[in-house]
C-alpha cells in the first residue's frame, strides 16, 4: 500500500493505492490517526480511487478512524471509491454513517 498525505484548503487528504487489508491496515491506521491527533484540518478525506481490494480489516480500520475523527470534531469522508469497494461499504452499511464523495472538491465544500 502506498499512502500520500497532502492538505487542500482545510482538508487533510490521504491518498491510498494498492490493497487495504490485513497486511496493510496498520500503515493506513497510523497515518490517519496521526492526522486526527494533530488536528491538522477540520476534515479528513480518504481518496480510494487507486485501492484495488479491501477486506474486513480495512473496513474495520475505516470505521475506527471515522469514530476517532468524529470524537475529535473532525469530518471523515471517503472520496472516489471504486465500484467493487463501494459495494462492500454498502453491504456493511458504512455509507449510512460515513460521507462518500465523488471528488475532493465535493469533500472540501
């Protein structure tokens, strides 16, 4: 998994590429948790366009980070989610709790 962080306006953007699964969830968790702890922005947007696979550990990590961001008063969202992963997110009803946007521009507004 490749993780890139950047800030666009008042949004901390975390771009993921590769697989978000049992073997990689810790790296993503550490990167996002550090952003939440430092309160670098009002919003965190996780760009998933280049994520090829997600498993239950990846979904659990997203849920945990969303709860942590929410407790810190930050909005946590997913951006540009591939169709196969969007299906899994809907299957576990995460789309009812976590905002999902089509673009960074939507997430930043």
